[in-house]
C-alpha cells in the first residue's frame, strides 16, 4: 500500500501490520464506527432536570465512562479510544431532550508532564487536599466534581483492562496499561500509553486538547530504555507510530464538501527547541516523529518545529526532507523571537522557554494557560467606518489625515472588543479591584489537567489556571494595507481622482471602470513583494494595534496580547466586504493570516518572507502566521532541499514568528475536486491545522487553489 504524497514516493520503515492499521484508519474505518454511537442520553436519569449544571456535568461524564463503547483496534499497541461521535462536534457527548447539554473546550494544551512524572493518583491527592482546605466554601462543588471525574476516568480505565485481559493477543497492552496513567510512567512504552490514554479520555468527553512538546515529554524515557537494551529504535518507532495512527480515529471521510475538513481537532505537536534551562531537547523521539509522518503522511497531528539560530543542520535537513512530501504536516516557530517576546511581556524566562501552542498555533505556556482569541476584520473597519461604507462623500486633506482617522477607528474597535470581553467574563456587580470571573459552563475534565485549577478551587473557565490570555486578533491586515497604499498612490500622489470619486467607483463595484481597475492591479507592488512603502505601513499598524492591546492588558484578571490571524475567516468575512481599492471586487476572498492576498505576490517566496518580517513580532505575543504554498517542482532534488533549508534559516534570521509552508500543485488539487474518491487522504494546510482536501467545501477548496504556487 502507498500513502499519498505531493512529491515522490514515501519511504517504508514500519511493519506491514502497522502500515495496514494506518491505512485503515486514514480510510475512515474507525471514524465511521465512532459515528455509530453519538453519545449518552441523560433523559432517563432520575431527577436530572432538577440538578445543578455541575451535577448534570458529573452525571454525564460518569455515564460516558461507564457506557461508551470500548474499542480495541486490530493489532493496536496502545489502547483507549474516543468512541462517541458527538465529541467530534466539540460538545460533551451527552444529550437531554435530544440536544447536547454542554459545549466543550479547545485551544489549550494540557499538563501531560504531571501525568507522566507523578501520575493521576497524585492529581487525586491534590484534589482531596484542596477539598479539605475549601470545605464549606463556594469552591467545594468544583473540587467534588474533580474527584467525581477522576472516578469516572478510573472506571473507564478498568473497563479497558477488563477487555484487554480477555484477549491473550493483547497481553502487552494489558500489562502496559495496568499502572498508567494513574501511576508515574517507568518506560517509554508506558509513557506513550500514559499520554495517549489521558488524551483519549479528555477528548472522549468532547474536548480538543493539544499534545505539546512530545519529544521533550518522551525523550528521557526512550534514552533510558535504549541504553538499557529494553527497546530498539525500530521497536520504539512502531510503538510511537500507533500513537499517531490512533489519532486518526475521528476521520469520517467520504462526506465530501462538508466545510472545513475533518482533520482539525487541534491536537498539535511541537518538536525540538530548548528546555527551561536553555538546553536543546532534540532527541531520538524528535526524529522518530519525523520518520512516522514522512512515511504515513498522517496530518491529524499538525507538527510544529521550534527553530533557533543554533538549530542543528541535521534537524534542518531532516525537516526539509519531510516537508517536501506535502500535506502541510510541518510548520515552524522562531523560538528566539518568541521567548524574547514572552519575557518582554512579563513571563519568567524559564516559563517562556517552555512555550507550546494552544492546539492551533497561538503561543501559550502548556498546562497552565486559559486562552481564547477574538478575531476581527481590519478591512471592514477601513471600508465601513473610516470610508463611511462608501455611502457618504469622504474627504481628507492628505493621506496622513486619512491614516490617522483609520488608526483612531481601529483603536476604538479594539478597545470595544476588550470592553466587551470584560462585560462577558467579569462579575460586573463587583468593584474593579474585587474583580472575579463569572460562573461559567462546567469543564472539570479539562480543569484536572491545567495547573492552578485544583489548587485554586476554580475551573478552567472561572479563573483557575496560572495564566489567562484573551487575545484580540487582527485579520485582513494585508488587504487593509494594500487598500491604504493604493489610496495613497492613486488619490494623493498621482491625483488621478478624488477620494470621493474613488469611493463612488468602489460603491458600484468597479462597474464601467475596468481600465482603472486593471491599472491598480498591475501598477503597484503590494504586500508580499518586499516593497518598504507598503510593508512598513503594515508594521506601523501592528505596532499601533499592539499598543492598544497592551493598554487594556491586566485591567482585570487576564492579559490581552495582540495576535494576527484569519484562520480561514476571510471566507466568512467576504459577504460583508465591499470592493477594494486594489481592484478586487466586493465579496472576493482575500488574504489569509499575515500572508499576501491571492495573486498579488509577484517576486517569489523570498520577497514574501521579507515583507512579513519587517513587522516587529515581539509585539504580537499571541502569534502571527505566515502561510507559504510552494510548487512541488521547486523543492525537488538537492537544490530544492537546499532552498527549503535556506528558507527556514532566513525565517529565523529575519525575525519571523510562525511559518506554515505547504507543497501543493493547483492542477492536482483541481483533479481532486473532480474525483474526490481518488484523493481521500490528500491533506492541505489550512491555518494551524490540516484538512483532507476533499472534505472541504468548494469555497475552501477554491481558496486553497488560489493560494497555491510560489517559487523561490
């Protein structure tokens, strides 16, 4: 069997049995099974309607643990499965009156370090001690819920042990699962099983957690086992491969054109980088992960490599080799810049060095951070506020006056976002100096694995974790910058028409002005072409935006770091967007994240990277994503490999933040649109996650195709 690649034929290292398991999983064998059992039904639970929300939550988690189907996949080396289909819909898979009862949690990376090193029994002891401290207080119900959910997890664990005990062929699985995750892991095999079982339980309950720094978590266990002759490297690769294969259990396939794909459950992984003491963590696990995703093309764990100025040439070359198979499975952080930005923002250095992502790509301290982001469209602020929706005559004496008016409108919008956040999450009946979080929907299962929640007697949603980040994210920034730049050139410098005349043309969607439209589309060098005049305008808007965010930060119990993203929302925003001065029509789909608008980058990848890196990303603490789509032809052979390595090095040296390259061929993607059944495992990078291309709807597919095809 072969696994799809945009370029070349993937290598074979794993056993045929493991490869068959991977193929079956990718071809949605287990995802289909998951959809057969949507969730538990609470209608027959006596007195359920009269219970408090927390009591309803605990009863639901208990029933999930007691009744969710137990799945042992043929030949699996690690056990545990999230087998309830409603969990795929980002809800706790329990219904009452045919409706889900609770939403679930994502955009976080949970605390696997404590699970591995101390075990869940230690978490139980912490909960019991906290309950004793907070007896007869308002925190008691949450802490009782913690113990109830741990009981549920123990029940689910016992059910798996019972199932495995009756199957002699799974004796190794039984013995390996016997003690973990409740006791500390003692071997690499136990450590892999411990992480997986914990992860599987958390998402069985509907949540979508990230994994985090898997090589840092597992490296010492593998090193010990290799040195003692307990495992060979090939045996370790087989075990770890099953972790990745099990992560494909929610692939449903065949549902072509669903919307935004079926591989986006935020279970991201990080590789390499330094630890809290500044020591490089790259180890054998780092390379095993790269081996596995290279061979199997599994995209369900979008993997980000932490690069720095001292990253070993061996690792750079290996990541480039894997990257060029396509599928968008590798992205890259510049950890030098990110650590500097976190410490400048107030994080202790040791904490900053531990950074991971939130299950997507926004930066956070894993296992300690409550995070949400608040995206907005900067282009609509320009169109509908500064330029008055093109409905009224607008006049500014010069470009600077227009630009300052836009910055003022941007400031007001961001300030309102932060004010609305405060009204949504704070208890407004209290004075500001006695601020506290409002009572929120129960989320105990996630709270068990976020440091601070048990200690503080507060859930993840109610102020429990150590850090709290609510991050405004500016979207459509390249489009805004391009629009401002066009107005500057066309109206104020070349004086081809007045601003009011231009807005009247835009109001009519460029009708009867095709010559002018072609002029602005071809005359100017827009963002992504290494044009200082437009790129530095982008950098200045980001600085201003970050200043506004920083002024709001810490007013209450959370921080408001700036970020830059769209996460595909350029599709959602397009119906409300009007014609753009750059020649784009109303409702056109424009730039994604902090990347050039489709068709505007003329000078290759190096120019794109230079434009992006002129912004000071120390100010965007939450993150700033650059998407780059490369043609398969430009990454072939040693020259192509060297070019990819040079791109990675330049990204770090120039001061980038986060880059997600993908290798994709527009013609191939068009074939997949026509014959989806032949391309079921073709994966593409979206925005912090991957998706199987054929499960995207046509709007998404067309957007990906339009972005495809840069050269060096």
